[in-house]
């Protein structure tokens, strides 16, 4: 019997090749999109879940209930961790993690740029990254100990055993020798913590200077709670800790008129579970991914799959009228309802299976393109994970039961006598079909609105004035193979007489994201005349403001003719002056009220605010300074507009003489700034692709349903023509029902889209205003697309000779 069912299913599908092809194409495309988006979402949702006892691992963060806006920050001061361990000895472990740009590593005369993570000995007690060689208890006991990753071991030592070997980290005066005491496995892609090398945090350049400084917030802290202590209990126990060590913060908030939050806190040290850190941009910084984006991806996948299922259901119900007599004959010959259900559902299952297999094959073939286009970082091997296989199988079974089971059950319920008499009726078939078509266009319209508004917001972010001129400026990462100050000096000397070069400067922080993909942030905080002041700290060199075309609004720029400008002199932004409460701060000393060691810096200039980081990040005032000792990490070169095409190649050649050991990674600054909005751009691309597929699938389903409905109304059309109806009136009569459905979908979809996109835009400090014309345009486009989709069939039906359609009567 089963073999007979399969044969009948294959014959039926072969007889209706067009019907089968439409369903297979729709389902396979939906499965491809669904698998890709589920893979991407799965990567994010499994971040950091591979650690043992991950439910007891937390990152600390500061909560400040400022009257203007509640603030959260994951940057901690160096003395916090020792104080935590001293005041709360029951803590199982606590470790600081300081990471930044890559450092120069020397092994037997070979040089490498590697990511060095500076941490405490408890790092290996908190995180369960496998230690391939070495002892977890003692691997980081000494300040000269170093643990290297498996990849670093292969790269630097080849087949040689690295244990006990030495390597040097740092350059010039900051170089230090270490002994390899452990080899740790490489951090997986779904880890918030990445590394090539682990060393003790006491080796950091500024550790001795800031080890007792509660204002210098430079790193993250992770703690592991005992099994019997939950998060809420320990956070409550941390309240006296905040009052003890952060009295100044509390006093400042009280002066501002701040009120306690629902937990009774003005300022508090709180905990975020490790599994949530990746989704918390306030704590994880620019490396975080908002959970809303992950849910959006999953929602898009669900929408696409649902649209394909609706197509399947609508086509199956519409096709049921053409198969009614077959079902009636089978029932008359003794077929049971369950047998008919299994047979018809088996045909649907076969279509779903073919669509699924084609989808999996396309996923495998298109995976490299997906990763390249959307920076997917997903692997086909992830599909073989038990959890992911389970999700996909559940999705497949649901699609099979919903898309195939419902029409099969409806057909199996046909009354044999009525069918054979030609009196077939399904309870409210039009209502079901119309509801599903409306649902399709609701989702298509939603995605279309979201796509357009996301693109507008992305364009707004890219074109928004940043306070500096990003055009015609080339950014060159110096790297670790050469001294940045020496490279800057050589470049200036070499290009001094080049008419295409307008100015050259250096800095410690890049604007945007260049080819080195490094993004760092340094900040300071102190009390100035009783006011709590904090700002981003920016190392620059002479001509920085000139290169970016930033003009001082008070005071002056750094000048080589002033010998003291490189020592205790700063330039601040206007918002910094406002935070200080000074209308004209030029000449004043900047520093903590309690600082009596004559280390305060004099303000020599004030410039307009400019964006050092993206518009999606927290905007802070900026304090700029010069230094003869700190490393220059980036060189900015402003060129003439006429020489844009050839200057990059020229700089590449010059760089070979300036820094022969360092790779040239120059990029234009406007390209770097665009890279700030990589997440937004990826979301916009995904929404664009998804909305296009959703609209195409909806139109495909609408086309097929229109074709079958018009086929069923052939005699009606013939009668209308015989009675004198014009071709235009017939076309309008056939099309208006579909247009009504689209209008109903728009009435539901557009207000929902307005609410969703307004909520999304409100997450940005600066954003576009929603325009009613976007929604009107989407509505008009949806109506025109629906008309275009059904017009072919309606015109074809209206032009048929009524003699042919009525011949059998």
C-alpha cells in the first residue's frame, strides 16, 4: 500500500508539473533563507555558552542613575578586583581582562603581530578554554609567564615544543621577555574573549601608575560566584561596596538631583551574566550585537518560511477543486478518510522533502557567497550540531504538517455523493484563501517598510556631519614592526616638497575602522571644582586639527614653536568645557581637585565637538594631548582633490622606504567611517534581500492562485461576455478582489511598521524622522505589484472566445 501511495504521488506530481515546480521553488528558496538566517542567529545565541558553570560567571558593570539618562559601563578601575576579593572572600574567582590592539611579538628573530590579552591568574579558574599543555593552577603564577594559543604555537614554533621557550612582547623600551608555561586552545568564533597570548595584567604599561587609581577605567572584570549564591543576592551585598569606594560618584549624583532607581541605587556595581554580555552594547562596547538584531533575523526567516507555506496551502486548496472528482471516486470505491489523508499528505511531504533537499544543497553552494556578502562567519559544519539539526527538523516537520496536512485534511473530508453530483463545497474556502493572501502581503509590506527605513537611517548615519572633513584623508595603520613616531617623521621628510600632500599628522586612535580592524577607546574621569568630569582621551600629533580641518573656537592649536606644548598641554572639545562649567576654559588647569602633585594639564584651546566614534556609540567630550613617549598608531595624510587617484599608490611606494618591515594598510578615511556602520549595513542588506524574496514569493503564490481561480471561473467569464460585458469590465471584475485583499493587508501592516521602526530608530541618539511618504509609496507599490501579478491571467481570460468556454454546456 505504501509503495502504491508513492507511485500515485509521483504520477500526480508529474501530471501537475507546474504546480509542483512552483511549490518546490518557493519552498527551496524559503529553506535557503531560513537556514542561512538560523545559522547566523545560532552563532550569536550560542556565544560563550561553552564554558563550564557559565551560569555562575558574570561581568561587573557600573550603574549610574544620572538625571539625564541612566548610564551603564563595563570599564573598571584596576584596584576594583583586589578590593572585591578582599571584601568578599567567598568569591570563587575574579579576573581583570585588558585587551587592545595587537602587540609585536618576537620569537627567534621572527616578528608577529598578535593579540595579547592581559589578565589575572584566576582567568583559568573562571573560563574553561582547554589548556592543551601546562598546569591551570600555576601557568600564570609568575609575571614572566605566558600562555600562547594553539595557532600561535604553530605559527611561531612550528613542530617544536614551545613549553619553556622564551619570546619577547612589545617594542623598544616596552619590550619584555617571557617564558611559555602553557598552550591554550584557540578561542572559538562564538567567544566574546579572543586572544593569541595571555600574560599577567601587572605587565601592562600603565599598571603601576593606575593600580590605585579608582578613576582610570581601562578594562573589564569577570567574577565567578559560589554555587549557593545567586546574582540578585550578591548584587544586594555589593551596595556597601559602592558606598565605600565610590562615595565621590554618589555625592556628584546627589548634587545633580538624581533619584534612586527601583532597586534603591544612585550608583551601583552590578553583574551581567556571561551569556548576556555579547548582546549588551553598553557593557560589551562596539563588539556587542543587540539581541533585537538576532530576533529580527529569526523573524525574517519565519516570515519567509510562512509566506512559502501560505503559497503551498493556497495552491493546494485551489487545486483541490480540480481533484474533487478523483477523491469522490476513491471514496465511492471504499477509500477511508485516513487513507486519503495519508495519500494526499504524502504528496505534500514529497514536495516539502524535495524543496528541503534542494534548499540544503543551495545552502552548501551559496555559503561562501553569504559569508563574503554579509560577513556571516558561519560554517556548514554548524548544521551538523545536534541543536541546529533539531531546530531544522522541527521546522521541516511543522512546514510539512501545516502546509501539507491542512489541505490534505480538507480534501479527505469531501462528501463523495456531493462531489460526484458536482456539488462540491468547502466551508468558507474564500475566507481561508483570502486570509492567507492578506497575511502574505502584511509580511511583505512590513519587510519592505523596514528595508526602506533602515536604508534611509544608514544613509543618514553615513552622511551626517561628524565635525571633521573625512574626504581626501588617507589613514595608515603603523603596525608593530616600526616605531610610529619614526615612521611619521620619515614620511614628513620624504613628502615635505610634494605638492599633492597638504598635511600629515599622527594619532593613537583611528577614525572609523581600517584594514587592521582595530578599534580602541581610552577615557579619563576626575572631579573638577566639585563636578564629575569624564571624557575620551586622544593622543595626537602636530597638524592633527589642520589635517581634519577642525578650527579652534577659542585658544589655539598645538604649535611646534611652543616647546611646552608636548608636556601638560591639552585641547578640549566644547562639550568638555560645558561639563566643566566654564564658558572660556583656555588657560585653566585640568585635573582632579585632590591632585596636588603638579601634574595637571593646561588647556590651550577649545574646538567644536566632533565624533571620535560612530553615531551609534555613546558620545563623550574629547581631551587631546601630545606626548613624546607614547606610540603613534595611525598616520593621517590629507591630499589634494586632483591627486586622489594616484596618491594611494604613491604612498604605498614611499611606505616601503619608510617602514620596509610593515605592511601598507592605507585606506581613505571616508571608507573607514562607513565601516562604523557594518551592523546596520548588514541588517539593511539582509532586509533588502528578504523583502525582495518575500515579495517575489507572494507574487508567485498570487499568480498561481489567480491562475487556478480564473480557471474555475472560465464559464462565468464566457457568460459575462455573451451578456455583453466588455473586456475592461471583466478585467476590473477579476482584479478588484485581489486589490481589496492588498488594501486590507496595508491597513494592518503600515501602522505596525510605523511602531516597530519608530522603536528601532529611538535606539539611536541621532536618527531620521519617519516620513508618511515611505508608507504611502510602499502601499502604492504593493497595489501595483499585485495588479501586475494578476493582470496577465485576467487579460488572458478576458480575451478568450466565449464559444470555447461554453462549448461543453
